[in-house]
C-alpha cells in the first residue's frame, strides 16, 4: 500500500562492544562540556537531500562529515523503521537487538539498551532527552531510565516535535538529545522518492533541522559547550514509494556529523548505522565496555584497513550488466603487501568474480539481490570476496580455487598471537573456506576451516607462534564450484 504512511498503518494495526577494549573520550577543547544532538529523518535518502532545497543540511555537510551507508535486508531484518531505529539507537545490528519489524516482538533491549540509557547508567548526573513523532521510538526503544521521553501527539506531528526540541534546548540544559522527524517518510509512502512532494518534505524537514541547530547555537552557554551533532536516517524509499525490501534504494542510509574532530566537507565510506550510538557515548566520555558487545565504533576514531585504500582504484562493471554502469565497485588489484594466488583457478566465468575480488556493498549486493549478500553488515567500506556463485554465471572451465595472501605480520616467537578478521560465509557443498598461517615462509598450517554457514561476525583465532619466528602470513583459500561466497575484511594479527 504505497499511499499509506507507516504512521497510519501502525495506528490501524494497533486498533485491531568492542574486542579491542574500552574506548576513551575523544579529544575536545579544554574545559568545554561535551554534548550530543542526534536528529533522525525517517525515510530520508541522501541523494534526494542533495537534490532538494535543503540549505541547513547542506551547511552541516559543508562544515562536517558526510557518510553514505547501507543496511541489511531479509532474512536479517526487513528495511522497516522498527529494526532501523533500534539499530541506530542501540548500536547493534538486528541479529543482536532482535527487532524484526514494527511490532518489536522479541526485542532484546534488556541486553542491548538504547544509548541514552547507557548514558544514564554510566553518568546519571547527565540530562537525557528524547522526542519523537513516531511514538514507538520514545515509548519502546528508549527506556524509562531516560530523563525525559516525549511521544509527540499525532495532531502536532513534526511541528510539535520540533517546537518541543527547541524548547528543551533553549529552556533546559540537556547533555544528550534525540529528535525524530517523520514527514519525509510519510511523503515517501504517499508519493514516492522520485516525487516533488518528497523533495518538498525534505525542504520542510530541513527548515526544522535549522530551527533545532539554531536553538543549540543560541544557548547562552554555547561557547563553553562542545556539541557533536549527528543527522541520520533509518532506511530509504523506492521511487514509486515504500520500503521493506532489498533494493539498494530501500537499504540506503547516511550520517551527517559535525564536531571538532570531524573535517569540514569530508566524505567517508566506513561508517555504519550502529556508529551513531558509539559516537555519542565516546563524545560524552563514556568508555565502551567490550562486554556491551556493540557493533558500532566512534566516527571520531576511524580505523581503516588495507582494503579500504583500494577505493580509488575501483572500476565499473564488465560482465555484471545488472549493476548500474556508473558504480565503481570492484578491482582484482590487491593492496600493498597483499597478493592473490589464482594458479589453480579455473578460466573464464564472470570477470568481476574471477578469484578473490575487492568490492563494496553497493556493487556486490546488486550482482544478485535476495541471496543474503545484504546480510554482510559487519564488513566496512572495501572488503574481499570470493563468489563462486556469481563467477559461474558465464561460460568457464575448471573450478573456483583462489587464495588471498596477507602481508607478513611481525610476531614474537614462543608466544601466542591473535588473528582477527571480519567474515561472512555462505556454504554449499563441495565448497570450502580455509584459513592457513605460515611463519617465516614455512609451509602454511590450517587454523580454521569453513564448511557451514557463518553469519557476519568478527572471528578471532589464537596462534601458537613457534620459537624463533618473526613473521606470520595468513592465507584465505576458497574452493568450490557453482556454490556460494566468502567475505573477509579487517584482517590483523596482534600480540
């Protein structure tokens, strides 16, 4: 029902943590009080914001960070607001918070609470405030521990949400604020993302963002405050209208962020939805406990890996005609220090996936939708993929047998080391994924084998480094036929 807004639908329905250790607060101007403002624009597409008359959002992008991003699709969760806002607000993906739709049935907010609740637990003296045009956010996602939760009456809608946010910033002294505006999503459902009405809704929301940001800057204590302002969205919309499916347009989201450590006019591709919560906590000086098991990491603390350096080398499609021609999204050229051994690889097949490739979510997921590629949520920016399924879509000989080889990492002999990497593996026999490690050029030894599905996650392998060894090299070997795929990202060895 593309003409029915999510708000109307819900009213009708109702009628019937970080393995590296704690993170410290980011640097800020001495003596300034850290404060956070998060503004959620439901159903907003970044490209349509750029197309619209949106001077306030344009100004935020000019003085801060813009980070286009993407989310999941089924079976992890549909592209609906319940899973989307839960991911943004808790800092974890749907496989942890367990919100699968707008009913919130089975949610695990007791295990993965909202970031304002974490603020209240860590620093109860701080003042937290949340106001939303869509009531489930403030009624359900944010807990009663938050100092003030306001579900704007339907008759007031975004106008009331904006005026309440402005009053709270003007008359109170909040330290962490969340504001949700809904009308862009309403226009998307009623008219579609390609419509003038959608652009008009963005223009209206932009004016409201301007009022809220102006209220921050008009505070009498503003000169003594250090504000991190973040603007984000829970999902996108199709051109005809609607969301919930797996198209890239429905899976689109973004972060616009301004703060003292974020470069003006910068663009990044390593940011994900859970980073909003982690960034807010870090800015407020709250150390992120690994026991929280957050998926987000602070945008103020980027951690690029070797594969990310390839973004400038990515090229457009060759054989994958279903991917838009303008998208630059794959290369077979590895980063410095890495190599790909295709000596046993078959010939022919789809060019993009002949052996290990380096690609992006935007490119890879459009090779073929609804085969769970959209669930590769924990890889960031550019990642490595071996995709036997897509390679087999063109005439070939032989089988898929390709090995991704890392640089030689320094190690100390006689001690244990930890190999860590992000992975996502979908299995079909006779496919196999194997991780091997060699020391000082000796024969590789298998340390992990994949012959069953593995969801997107960070893997850690304890290595027993032989006495006298000084280097360790990792190999990721994928073998199979017309089977599935293996994603690897963020590889590192530490001691």
